[in-house]
C-alpha cells in the first residue's frame, strides 16, 4: 500500500475547510423543502418553486460575480462567501424561534446561498490552482471527490436523525456553523496571497466583462464539448431525482428509510471511483479515462425505469446508482483537473463561474420541465425519456487530443 502524498500545510487547511462545509451541506440535505412542508405546510407547487427558483435566481445573481472575483484575492472572497452563507442560514432558525419564519424568507435565503455557492466555488478553483503544483491537481481533486461522496453517504441519514430528535431547523444550524468553521480554515491557510496582476488595471466590473467566462469556454476546442456534455448530463440526471422519489415513495410503496438506504449505500462507489481516477490516468492517460468514464456514466439512468416493488426493486436501484456514482467519481476529478490545466490562472474564476451558473440554471429549468412531463406521461415514462436522452451525451465528449492551450482569449 502506497503512502499518501502530502500536498502541504496550505492545501491541508483548504481541504479541511472543504470537508467541514461538505458535511454541513449534506447534513442539511433537503432541509428547506422539509421546513416548507413540516413548518409552513407548503404544497408540491411551492416546494418545487423553492427548489427551482433558488437555483435559477441564485445563478442569475452570481453571473456578474465571476469577473469581479477574477481581479481580487481569492481567499478573502471565499471567507466573505462563507460568512454570507452563515448569516443567511442562521436567519432561518432565528425567525423560526421568534415565530416569524415564512416562505418568502426561505426563498430569499436559498437564492443568497446559491449565489454565494457559485462565487465561492469559482474563487476556490483559482485558489487550488495557486496552492497546488500542476502535477498534484488530480490528487487534490480526487481527495475533494472522495470527501464529497463520504459526506453524501453519511450526511442525509445523520441529518434525518437530528431532525427527528431536535426539530426541523437543526440541520440548518449545523450547515450554517460549518460555513463559519470553513471561513476559519481558509483564514488558517496563511502565507501571502498576491493581488491579481490585472487588479490595478481593471478595478471596476464592466458589463462587457460578464460574458468573459462563456467566451473562453466556447472558444476552446476541448472545453466547449465538455461544457455541453456536463451541462446536459447533469441537467437530465438531476431532473429525474424528484420523479424517482415520487415513484419509489408513492406508487411503489417503499418506506422512507428504504429510499434513503437506496442512495446512501451506493455512495461507496464515490470512494472507489475517486481512488481509481489517479491510477487510471497514470496507466491510460487523461483523455482516454475521461472519454471512457464519461461514456460509461451515461449508460445507467435508463435502468431506473425497470424498478419494481420489493427487495428486487431496491437492489436494482442500488446497483444502478453504484455503477452511476462510480463512473461519475472517476470522471469528475479528471474533468476538474483537465479544466484547470487548460484555463490560464487569470481566467479560472470567470470560467468556473460561467460553468457553474449555466449548470445550475439548466438544472433548474430541466427539473421544472421534467416535472411537467411527468404530470402528462407519469414519472416512469419521464425517467425513461431522460435515460434515452442521456445516452446521447457521450457524443459531445472531445474525441481529439488537445494539449493545454493556456493562452488568453481576447
């Protein structure tokens, strides 16, 4: 067994901050819909609007922030976004305790958190590229991926238990505190972070700077197909999640604990895939692994249309999710590394922000669209249509080898 490579104290603090906030996020998984249902007695339309509007409006609010982040030091931006998320989330339990909590407040908080998420992640990508040597980027991204899937596996069951024991806003408090601790971890990175070279030349955000991230992505022959591939894949995949919940918990009669188990257990595939990613790249090369894993991850969703009641149906869901998650956990860190390799340091924040804004907005739109489709055709048929469409996404993966261009596109 090999010895885990150290990426340095500064990366250690960045990883610690990420770990704390990831566990807080997954502890609070679906906290707002649960609060809307249990506390505010909201119906399906309001709950769907809360999920979709938070993503869509948050993405719109975050659009100009990518260029703004680019010309500022990244760690102060990350700390500011953590503190923003802490303050926004803590307003929910405060209002609940005072009897003032309303649907509008949940909607506003979800928008603020979504916009802060996008801005934080854009700054974090640039921060990671500055802290870690290029040869270690895949190692770093694989560790983040493993952390994400560990939190995904453990967080929702623990969060559900916490809500049952301590009330509906408990996990929101935990999530808020996790962002406060994340801010402390980022501050602890230490060292001197230089101001971006262009900060003095471009102190103000201009309207024409906003599309810079999209211009760079669409001009790059490798990032452009990957962009469309991931946007379409993620949108179709996420659009089916509410429908699968309706199918399993409603028509097929699975108990809530069975539903949670069906998605918690397969997350072990995330740990397996994230550990395999670096070894596979070392053996087969970055492009081949990305193409293969990106193709294989598209083959699983259609299997969810064959779910039946009982143990066999539960096992089928677990098997499909295990295969899907394992392939995604190989693909995701390789993609993240490739994207950072191809993006110049002075364009990372804009590129990642544009990518994230588009992903969240597309996911919100497709979730709403598939909800309408399911109302007409039924959830099983809507999932089947998504499964067939997702089979086309590998056609968008780049087939040619592109060396990192690292050139500024005007």
